[in-house]
C-alpha cells in the first residue's frame, strides 16, 4: 500500500463519484461496489453506480441509498453533472472493454479524472476466455482485436492507454499493482465484511443431526458454484475430505451452490461427492447461518497465477465467522500470520489440505487460536466503513491532484470534441 | 503458359479465409525466411508442378524454394524448372551434371538456401497451404527451437488423401525403431550444415539417418500435431510401403547402430524378424556387462497382498530367466504364507505389519530393504516367459536420460494388455493398444518399437535405484494403486524418461485394465489432483487427434 493510502490526516471531502461497473448488479463484486457506494453516500458523497442490466437487481444485495443506472443511462448522468458542477471522479471497476468505452466517453465529455479498480488478473482471464495468449492477440491489427474481443474482457491494446491515462489505480490485493506499469498512485481497496451478519455465535437454520451429521464429526462448509475455472480446486477439497475419511477421521463437507462439472474426470469428481452434504443454492441472506454449521473453512487452491491476483469473496466471510481458515499462501494469505490467524497452503492439493485439517482436528488449542485470530483480523482489516473511507481519501487526493494539474480547465467544463 | 503460374481468383469464402490468415501472419512475432529444399529427378512434370505450386501457394510469405535437379536425362524436368525459375524470383534452381543420388542432390539444393530454416520437400509431394505458417507460428512461440516436424498423410495416385500418421512429440527412443519423424521436417539451416547435410551412404533412408545425427546436437525439437505434409504414395516409394525399397531394413539398422555408438549406448539395432522395417535394440555383445553380473545388480520387489500368483511368478523368475536376479524381496501382510509359497526359492520375506495393506507403502518398504543398483517392481499377477527379459529391459532403461522401462504386457491369450499407458484429464490412465495381437506392428510400429511414454505399470517396472530415490519413491497416500503412474509423472517432472521397451513380453494373469477398474476411486482422484495441469495439457506421446478412451490409436 502506498504511503498516501495509509495516512489519512485530512477530513473526507464529499464529492461526486460515478462507479462504472462491468457487470450486472447482483454478482459478488457488485456487493463490494454496493458497500463502497453506500458508505460514501453516508459520508455525504453523491454516488451513481452504473452497471449492466436491470438496476433493480441491486435490491438482491440491499436497498441502495445511492443512484443505480444502466450504462446506457450515463448520458443523462453526464448532463446532470454539467448542470450542477462539483468535483467529480469516475471509478472504473476493472479496465474491461465495456467499462473503458463508458468511462472514456464520460470523462472526456466532463473533463474529470478516472481511477481504475483491479480485482483480477484481467490479462490471464483474457487468454483463458479467448483461447489465445493476450500477447499474441495484441500483435493483430486493431480492427482484428476489436472483432475478437468481447466487451466483458479487456481490450488487448486499447486497455493499455486506458490504464496509462488513469489518474490512479486501486487494487483488491497488492499483487495486482504489478499491472500498474505506469507507476500511477495506487491504493489497496480491500473489501469489508458485515461483522454482525457474519459472526461466530450465529445459530444455524437447522441442526447437524437434521443433515445426518454426527455430533462428533468435524464439519467443513463451502459455499460457491463449482465450475470449469475452479473445478480442480474443488476436486482438491473433496479429495482431502475423502483421504481423511479413509484414514478413519470423522470429517464431513457441506456444500452450498451449484455444480457444473466441466472437463475434469467425471468419475473422480462424482465418486468423491458421495458423502458430501450438497444443499444446492441458498439465498445470499441465508448463507451466514449455514456457515455457522462449520468447525473450519477451507479455501482450496494453489498460490498460482490465478489465485495470486484475486481475493475470493468468501474469504472475508470465513474469517469473520470466527472459525479456523485454511487458504492459499497468496493474496490475503500474505497478510495473515500462519498458525495464528490462519493455516496457509503452499501447494493447495488434496494431500496438503488433508494434512492441514488433521492438524486442526488434533489440536484444540490451535483451533481456538486460529478462530480468534481470524475474527480479529476480519474486524481490524475488513471493516467496510473504514475501507470505504480510506478509498474516499484516496479519491480525494486524486481529485485534488487532478484539479491542480488542470487549474485552467474547470472540472466540469465541456471538453472539446 | 504463364497463366498457369497465376493464383486462382479467390472465392468469397477464400477471401474470408485469406483475411484470417493475413491476420495470423500479421500476428507473428518474427518471420524467418524458410528455404524449402527439393531434390528432383525424372519427376512426372504434372507431379513436379503440383509440388512446386504447393510451395507457391503458401500463406506464409517468407519462403524460397531451392531445387536441385539430379541430372535428369530426359529434359522434361529442366523445362518445368526453368519456367518456374524465370517467373518467380523466389525459386532457385541448380542442375547437377550427372545423377549423384538423392543425398547429393539434397545437399546441392541446401547450398542454394539462404533461409534461417530449411524445410525438406520431395519432388512429388505437396504441402498444404498453411504448412509454413504453422511452422513459423511454432518458431515464433519458441525462438530457441532447432527443429520442427509435423504429422503427415499420403496422396494416392488419384490425389486422394489417406493414411494419416499422427505422431507423438519428440521421442528419441521411438526414433530408433521407426522412421517416424519423416515429413514435414524443418531444421535450423546452421544445424543442418553443422552435421554435414545428408550422407549418400544412406540413400533411401537419408532423411532418417540425417534426423539421427541432428538429434545428437539438439533436443530443442518440436512436434506440430497437424497434417502439414502430403506424401505421394507412388509405386517404388517408401510411402507406398517400406518393403518397396530393397535394403532399407539393413540400412536403417546400420544407421541406428552407428548413432548408438556415437552417443555411447552399448547396443546395436537389428531389423525386426517379421516386420523388418522396424528396428529393435539388442545388447552389444562387445560392450555389455556380463548377463550374470547384470542380474546380480537387480533387486526384485514384490508387494504381496495375498493369492496364489506369487508361486507362479517366483517359478518363472527363477525357472525361465537366463540368470536369476540378485535378490528377491516379498513384502507381505501374511509373511508365513509368502514363505510357504516361496518354497525353496531364495526369497527374503518382509512382514508388512500395518493394519491395512498398501501396495505403495509395501513397495517402498521393499525398496528400502533392497541392495541392488536396479529395482524391479512386479506384481504377483506377472509371469516371465522369455529368458532374456532382463538384458532387454535393462538396455532400454539405460538409454540416455531414461530412468525406467516396462515390457510389452500381454494376456495369456497373446493379446496385448498394455504397451505403455496414456494419460489424460478425462481418462486419467489408459493402457495403450489393449486387445491388439501382441505380435502385430501396432500403429506405425507402436507395438514392436520401443517408445517414450508417459507411464508404465508397476505390474513390471525396472527402474534405476538412484532415480527411484530421487523421485522419493512411491507416494504412500495411494492405498490401492496409481502410485506407479504417479511415480512416472514425478520422474518425467525431474526430466527423466520412461520407456515402453517392446521387448520383452511379460504375461500378466490379472490384467492392468481389470486392476484399474477395481481400484479405489479415491486413488484415481488423487492422481488427477496431483497431475491436473499435466493431464489437462495432454499426453505428449499420444497424439491429440486420437480418441482418448482406450488409447488404441484410433483417430477421434
């Protein structure tokens, strides 16, 4: 984190914030946008969240205290901004092409700065989705790149200027700042957690006995869809449970979410699921109660190029629940102390996960220490309001720096076309 | 006649494809000049024109065509070549005054080449239009490559494409037994010159012999699993059948034996008795250690769960083998029963005292007790049927860079059970060529020729002890199986090779396929979990054009 990001001596200055979000309003990272927008609105900011699809979907997350619009409605927002000038900043949630187009158009017309938020290795995702390395596609003509690049991915070439011309970068995990090649001011915009919704003493909505789980069994709960991108990680988790059961350990896994097996050996995955309690999809609001069934949580995965640059949204929830957490030694794992706040995975395969779980099962004191450490970490580091205010200070500084650079041009002046 | 040299007008579909190809050319990080080298001799003018046109129609623009006419007496070849040379500056032609043979003609064409890479094209064969583009892409992806080869097929006299040859990635072991690299072959020109070009002493198999010498200088060899070469099957050519050219098997064996000498392997090549254009390796009697001394260096480790097969195995080990192994260790849950079945055979029985028998743990325990330089793991379902098995297996396990070798595993009825194993994500381990007559050639020699493979089975596996220890032995989290396939992956991750030896043949009474079916599914999942990325990338020694299920070399 930059020094500028950690120190926040000045009072937060309300300003206008337009968040240009890449997707629909009810997906995981939209929840983060919802919290940032809500907390800054509460601090006196005027916030607009522009996404894809029906803005009403935000109500699946919560009742918004700020304006929600579709990307198509941004011209109206722009017109209002022109009519009521005040310092404005655009927060581009990822550098993906649909965000880039909307952001560049808006900021060019309004003459305001923009900050880009990184929450994934977008360059890796591009290669996975298109089936060709992005470096290879970048060698094609711009017209060809335009043709093959879908709007929900970054543009191999156009994203470079978009990144370089930003006034600042925010990242969900420090590793993502590796992509800040222009050396722009950056800030770690960590998500938060609602410590009341996710807390250690929650009562589960149903008992273990109702699920056919014995009182003496060690229970893991994992929520999230199994899909092509994470099926290897889920195989590792299922396998770890099976290996422990084969060793005579009483361990059970409860799964929430859908399973969409892709290319992985279906016999392997299928056979490993036979004693897993699969509860299917559960409403977002019900998840904390089900998490309360757990003795521990595991976020499977290797500290590889995929996991290094992301922060699975369920990790803050695991930590806040005050249970021992096993997770890869990367992203937020770098900030957690091994054996005090979490157990870290070096490889993330089934054998290693099983070994970590055996440590937990055999060591009551370790379990208690990790449970307390996880909760403390969540309260200290994953506070929505603190993290939103820290983001607000960063955006204040970016805005001030921009207005200093552009003293001759009013912030809301209409730019030349 | 000049009109014949013009490209045909593009159709709408052709224009769309052309735009795509143009984009692919534009995307290349580098565009090395590729010299297509072609020797010609008394070629049917029609076929010659087709061969040359196939180069002229390449979508990759940076090529030249270097042709040497090997003193064709009739003049018709010269007429065709002169016409092309005069109309296309990218075509260079030289005429040899007298017929000097294909190697000399190829070398003469090679002298014309200015490209960073040279591609070899016979005078009546054809390249598909994207051949050089795919090569340039491979070279762009890895500029360190010295050699690129592709899959190929044949053109019948009527121009019909047939007999696709889907090859494995570079397998130095397979290259000893079968002329498998073939065409399209693209080599860094400086390397081709360093090895002295083609050797006239090996005319008829000159490209095979050339490949062996090139492989002594580089292992930066890449296979493109696409058909980038159409080989004309005309009477008299090897494409029409290796038996069409007399003396080929002997020349092939001579080339391989010379190669083995140069790389310091104590072996000679001999033509296969029934399929003579396949070469097999045999110990060099002048260089190999004494068979008895070799046998003394081998410790046999049998992890025995129980069953009558142990008696049969021991009887064959001591009764059929030309020389009995140095020691035999049986790790058994029921030690008295093992001792009783061992009878008078000199066997050391080690008791496995754990509650639940684990083959991986028992095998590791046996290996720890063993004193031999070589470890032979085998199951009690195996039966030795050939006296010279150890020398042949040892020879293949001793090839440069190789750690372990396994035999042809056959069923009692003479059908193949496994000629090595292929690995994949959706079908983690499949025995290769299961059900095929064990005396057959297999797919392009895949049964009779030794090959590098991704895995062999501990039903019968000879491994250098140092390699076994370097790989930390068998992973003991496997309870019922897959530990052998896992070990092979770890050996390969260490850069060590695993070889299907083709010879000897070992009969297995409980088939590996049946064993795989009976295994604990958790072990299968464990194998997938540990090697997920490698399995997802595909088996380098099993062409992606084959159906994965059953690994029978059937295009899928």
